[in-house]
């Protein structure tokens, strides 16, 4: 499942180092090219809200297989696109299909014993985050030497292969929810209303992922411009810079199993703020950028895993729906951060991007201290 999450989630991050290439290919502005990244994340948010909750109603194995098929078809279509509107429309579908990652996570939490749930989530998240980081590097390298379309052909092939593998190895299950789709969707509103931990984690996740997305959605523009003028392959290598944060996921999961997850979330928020303080000086040298990226990914990891673990501990029969509430908020925040980052880059340059990240991460830290309930 960790490998599957990593391969699947790569689909929505392939585009980020390639935005400059898209602008040249389709002869549009950088701001218009950034629409590809924004629509991919919008699709992820739509899939999270409207598709993923079905994991409490129909077997998650079946969902995962169908979503691999949809991802394969949309990636292949994107590789064949000749117009920006075609590519943008398929990017929306790619994002929706990629929400299979959020079916894997509650599935793994369901299979794990209570005393090891944090560690298991950490392992799955480690695979997912390695996929995010490696996807940017892989897409940059492949686009440099084989063209950007090769990235999407590879993604389609990987989806077909992983779908075949999961058809053989994933266990079956009997979902707990027996009502209609409408009742399933309405129940999420009740869960958010009745569970203050769910509301708090949603605000924290949205703000912090928005802060991270503001950087990654503008990174290609920043590193292609003076004083760096890096190629696509070099820009893609920045995806590996945060690999240390991803590899720390199982350790963070073990810490959560023993301690207070909210304290870990607060420290993670502070690390992201420190990362942006270093990125502020990024135009002075690439070392500042590298250090800042490491802290951004490490901080997000330290906040995101305990946020999920708190939610999965609440109601076992509603884990997929609770995950839907959290992750929908998470990626709405990511889409907002990408949009604000692109606007800030267009109007204020790199300093504007850093201001955006600092404000959003500050909101996340504030939410981690705010008492949404009588319990920490």
C-alpha cells in the first residue's frame, strides 16, 4: 500500500516542475500554465469529497481498482493532448482518480492493530511522500531528455501495472455503512459538527498544506528565472531535497503512538515557518532554498501524520468519511495556496510567495493552539 500510494500520488505532482514547459508548448503565459497545477489539485479535492466517502459503503479493493483504470486513461489522454483546454480538462480527471491514495490510508488504518496505528500510517505516508518528492525529480529529468509527454505516458503505464498487482494482493472486506449515497454524504456534516478534533485538524491541515503549495506551485518559475536559470532536469532534482522528511515518517508515527500528537503538530508548524524564513533569502543563494525546502517537507510531515492519527482514533466505522473531511480541507487549502502563490509571484515576485507561505503557516500554528474542545 505504501508503494501504491507513492506511485499513485505522483500523478498530481508530475506537472509542477513542467509549468514553464507547458507555457512554451501551448504558447500561453506562465499564469495560464499554472492552471494545470491548480485544476489537478481541484480535481483531487472533488474526488476526495464526492468519491472517497464511498469507501465506507462499498469494498475499498473494488474502488482502488476502478480508480487505477480511470487514472491510466486520463494520463494517456493528457499525453496525447494538443490544446491547453484538453490538457487542463484531463488534469482535473487525473486529480479525481488519484484520490485512491485516500482510500489506501483508512484501509491500512482499518487493518492495523490500535497500538501500531500511528506507525502504520507513518509507513504509508512515507511511501506517499517519497512519491511526491520523487515525482518532481523524475518528471523534470524525463522532460529534459524525452519531452514532457513521456512523463504522462510513464504514469499511464504505471497505473496499468499497479492496478493489475492490486487485483491480486489486496484483501476483501465488508463495509459498515448500509445507507444511501445521500445519507452517506449527509453523515459527514454530522461528523464535522459532533467531532471538534475533526474541525481542528481540518483547519490546521488546510493552512499548512496551503503554505507548502504556495512554494511548489511557483518553484519552477523562480528557479528558471535569474539568478539561477536552471534547466528542467535540475529543477526536478529539488524534489529529492525534502526526501529526509519523507523518510522520517515511520519514526514520527512511532512518536505519535507514545505521546501527544497535538504537540507534534505545533512543532511541525513552527518548522514550516522557519523554512519560509530561510526561503526568504533564496535569491541570495541556492543553499538557502535547499535548507528551506528540507524544513518545509519535514514540518509538513510532522504535522500531517499526527493530524490523521487523531482522526483515525475517533470512530472506526467512519474512518473513510472522517478522512474525507480532513483531506478535502487539506487539498482545498492546497488549491488556495497554489492560487495565492501564483498571484503573489505574478504581482510581487519571490517575496510575495514567501509572505503567502508565512501567513498560511501562521494560521495553521494558531489553529493548533486554539481550543476547539475541552480536550487537547
